[in-house]
């Protein structure tokens, strides 16, 4: 929908810009000192504070298209043979990942075994036909040389109807660039007139912001920058230079601007634009995603409803007053008053904002009465009868807009219709059919309200401005940040309101220049895959990793990596620990951008500033180093998809060796094997800080002695709270994430002590639970909560004698009167009250744990969900094991 009376956009590069501030115009100083004091808007924090969601990125089809690579799957090109670089063969693009192409030599069919990656910027790639022009030899790879007898005939069939990779994208200054990045400053296009579809005029690209173009008509200078317009590069009005002449259309300057220049000046501007366009032509690949306009079915006299391009927040009756051709028609605002100048717009079949008759009535919205209409209530039936016209049938309105994921209260970024250079934080206030009502933040009322179509190219996903280094008008909050610092990872709850967060100054990464002209393809990457089958290491929970999406992207490198790392942090056992590890990540060769990442764990919030790489060719190295830092498989996430078995054979690794304390670095030594406490002597409980868990070291040593020692004991009381919070729990991580066989060996962990450590009486309870589990191991192989204890008891030389073991088992045996699967919550509480864990019964009552839930509880689950120390947790699990054993003996058959 193109409005004849166009609102003139304000220039973005004004010398003294004015920004709307809560209804007042306030001059903003742009010197560096004052800029440091401006509030920095953070989408993640904003969404968390408001408790709302962002519109899914995939909902914005025009943005998704703009992120696609210029190279499309199925394109053909010629590439050197690996075995003989002097010869070449035809290859097909299978997929793309930023500057990387996954290729398959022609002749392999659906066989993926010989697929290979290559970098557009470094590999020797050529368009189809290059070998013939340069007298180079085309020879198939040795592995398939005997597959066909006549390779010439095969190539003819294979290349018939195929699309070759554009030569200008394989060599020269445009090599490897994405479609959007092909549009550089100074590029020349032709723009269709607002009021006449048969008139065009050249425009020059002044700025390219992620595909949103600031355009200036040929002949106009910087003094007339107020006449600049903003359009997305996929707009149907934009065409390549020469389009008008090829299609026998006229080249005339816009009617409303003709008075600004004389006719000779306009003609000179046209000639200059043609010469510039011929000197550096815009690649036709830019227009490959432009839609072909469908034919319309409108006829002169038909009535419809339309979002008014002249009045804010109004939907008005309009009439088709002219049909240009099978693609374009003109609608005029219905106005029954005398001597009124008609207002009209040019439309096409799927123009945003045109609606069938009765749309407002069906969607509960108000339809504005035509000016001069007599009568209190507007009724379409009476109006059509009085005017002798017909309503446009519903078939005239295609339903291509459906299946979008917009919803009330969601957030996005939107262009201010009264100031086209400005993009604002916006919230959806209501959704009706294909229309969205938006509230623009930071814009004075009543101009903060607007209506947009779901297919509008003036709305963008959250983070779009940040990804394209473009200013975003945000809700104003008085936040002052004079010095750029990053926060040490600390629980935010521990900070008193009057105390500032502990800060640590660092050398900032290379700052991103505010170059809003264009984004280079180097700053975009395609999908980063999460390979769930790979070893997840000591920090990441295997189960949570399996719930993550298979891939993140495509998009700007920093945006994709921020999303990926946020997901990994949330999949960690201790998110704060992962944040701290990521904070240490750096490499002098990287071109970085700082991003703030947040995590929550047990009611505490953590925040850290992480350096993310900005260049696509640095993404693989960044992913590898993150994997190394998190001690997981180097293929867990990265540009490569692991479809079957990991090449690193990481499935054989287990997490047992990571069951040690991850606090401050200390030398660890093995206690004497003969040191044991007296039978009646209990371990002295350690003093603990509030809300801190005990960290225990569990291991199997060659001496076959089992020792549980609290890391928070008195000799460790000087450890900081941060180290305790960041420490990893051995029982949680060693038993809940990676399945392993009972015979798996574990790495020995030695513990230094300033005095002899005493073995708690807990040994007896553990031994009982372990031996009971061991006796039932053949029928209950999945009870991982006691698995390591069972393995220990099989090899323990200090086990009780057989008679003693049988005596203990007989004393501990439980006889059930009822199948525990049928126990209610009250019956579970009653059972817990009958044990030495009665003080925990209220937890079962609060958590609504019935019999079925009781039988599913394991040691890691009990520790994690009930927030218990290891001692009480093991005692409780022992009672649960008694119920399990009795269940299998009495009811399993």
C-alpha cells in the first residue's frame, strides 16, 4: 500500500538530534562523556522485568530471508579435486554456514560420505563453465571414476536446468558476501512512484541497515536529505537499474518533488545515476527474493475497508476508483462532503492494510464513518444500497498472512511511522486478524500508538537493531554508567541495596564502530549445531542438553553465540560456575564484542560480561575453546552437525573423574588407609554458612576404603562463599547425567588434611544400602542412585562378614501391607514418619509426593529438589530403597 501524501522522514544525521522523552522534546548532547552516562537498554533484562516474551524471530519472514546466504543449496560450481589440484570437477552446494559451503562432487548421488567443507574466501571455487574458458581439465574423483562410462553425457544431464553459483560472488570484492551485504553505499536502483505504477526514478543507497535502506532520489543533494525515504530491500517498489526501459515504462521524478529542481537538473541527475550504476552495477542476486505480484480481482466501484495511511489508528471505508492493470489498482478514501480533494493510494492484491467489508464488525473494531455521512450508525448494507455499489468479495484478499505467532503483550522493534529513521522498542497491545496494535516506547503520546500489518517490513525481531549496530529508541530509565566494567559472578541476593556490585575493570574488547551503512557478510554465521550425543563434561547436564534445539541461527555472530551460550548456561548444573568459566574466555586474535549474560540458580541471579567473536571465520575456533573451557567434547556444539557417532569417540567418556571439589586450587593427598573412627564415634559436624551445601568427595581407591569428608569442615572454613557456591556436587553429577557400567574405573582424588580425618558412622548405612541394592541388581539395573555404592561394596575388603551382612539385611527388611504404587500422599507421609527421617515428612506433604513419585526418587533428585545435605539425603534414600526392595519382592511379579 503506497500513500500519495507521504510523511517526510526526519534526517538521522542531524547535527543536533532531538529524542522524544516522555512527552517532552529534550536536546541530547552527543559528546563521548555524556554518551557514557546514557542508560544502556538490555532486551533480556527488560523481558525478565516485565515477565513477557519476545515475538519469535521466525515470525518476521522478511528478516529471515535477509539472513540467508547468497549461495543456495543446489547451486553448481567447479572446484579443484583434492587428490589432484590441477584438475577440477563439478560440485553441488549441500548447505551453507556463513562463509563455509558444504559441497558434494557430482556423481555421488545421495551418498554423503565424501561431502566436504570449504571456505569461500580461501578455496578455489569457480562458476560452471570456467574450466572450458580457461582450458582446465574436468575429471571426476578417483573414488567414482568407474561409476559411469560416459561422464560427458552425465554432466549434460546433471547440469541441465541447474543453477550455477554467481561468478561475482566467487571472486572480486563481492566474494562471499550475503545478499543484503551486496547492497553497498552508493548503489543505484529504480524506485516506483507512489501514485503511478508506470513511473520510476533512480535512487541512491545512502545507508544499508540489515537490508533496511535509506534512499535518496537522483539529483537531490545532502541539503534535501529531509526527502530521503526508508524501505526494506524486498519492497516491491524497488527494481534494478534499467528495469523501466526494459519494460517500456517512463522515468520521471516524483510529482511531489518536481518543484525542488529544474527540468535540466533532474535530467542531469538521471544521466549521472546511470553512469554510476553502469560503473558499479548492483548484482541481480539482490532481487532474487523479490516476490512476483499476484493478479488481483478488484473492479472499479468495489468497496472495502483499509487502515488509513492519513489518520492515526483509523480504519476507513474506501472505494476502488481505478484499475491500472492486472497487478495494480487505486483506492480512494470515501468522503461525502462537498469540495473535498480526494485522497488515494496505489495498491496491489496483497497490499498490507486492505481488508474486506465487515472486517471491523467481525473483529470488534470501530469503523470510521465517511465524512459527510448522514446517520448515527454506519451500516454497510445500507451504505452499499444507497451508493449502488458492491463489496469486494473475500476471494480478493489472499490469506498468506496466516500462521503467524504474534500475541498480545509480546515485544518487538518497530519503525516510528512519524519518523521513519527511528526504530523503537514496541509492545503489541492487541491482535486482530492480520493487524497489530503497537505501543512505541520512548515516543510521546498520542503518537506512540500505531497499527501495522503482520506482513509489514517495518517491524523487526528483538535484538535486530543491536545486531545491525543501529540505535534503538528504548524506554528511558535514569541509569548512570560512567566507566565500562564487568561484574564478577556473584549471587545478586548477597548484595545489600546500598552497596554497589563488586566490579573488576578489564581491558575492553575492540569496540564496534557505529557503522550503520552496511553489515559485512563476515559478521553473519549460519546454524550452530548442538550435538546432543556428544560428551557433555562436568559442567553441563546431559538431560538438559538433550532438550535444547538442534541448532541456533542463522544470524549475526554475536546474536547467535549469545543465544547459544544462554542455552548452555541454563543447561548447567551450576549456571554461575559456567558463567565464571566463560568470563575467562579470550584470545588476542579475536575481534570481540562484549555481551551481558545472566543465569538463575536456586533463587539467586548471576550476571557476567562475556566476550563474543564478531567474525564468522572465528566462530569455529570460539566454539572449540568454549568446549575446552567446559571440558566437554569439542563437537558438542559448533558449525558441524554430528549425525551419527562422534568422530572423537566421546561416548566412552564418563563423568566419574570429575567428582572432586571445584573450589580453590589445593594440593590433595591420600589419607592413611588405616585411619578410621571408632565404631561409636560420629564425624564432627562442620560449621556452615547460611544456605550453603556441603561438598563431599566420593571416590574409589585402590586400598578399597571409602571415605566421606565434608569439604566445608573446620579445616576448610577459610574457603570463600563464592567457591562454595561454585563447587560442583559429585553425587549429582556423577550419577545423574552419564550412564556408565558399574565396573567403570574412576580417577583417584586425593584430599589434604591438616589433621587426621575421621570416618563417620554413615559408612554402615551406606554399606547396608549398597549391599541391598547389590542383591537386587539383576532385576533392578536402572537404580543409578546406589550404583557406585554397589560397585564399591563388591570390591571392598572391609565389608562386614557374611553372617553380619545377612543379619543386618534381616533386621532391615520391610514388609508392605499395600502396593506402594497405590500409596497416597498421606500414606507416604505416614511411612516417612515411621522412620528416622520423620523430620522430612513435611517436605513430602508440601511436594505432593505419592507412592509412584516415591519409587522414582534417587539420590541426585533428593539432593537437588529437597535441598538436603548428603548425610540426610543418603539416610532418606536408604528408606526409599527399603520400599523399592519390598516392592520388587512382594509386588513386581
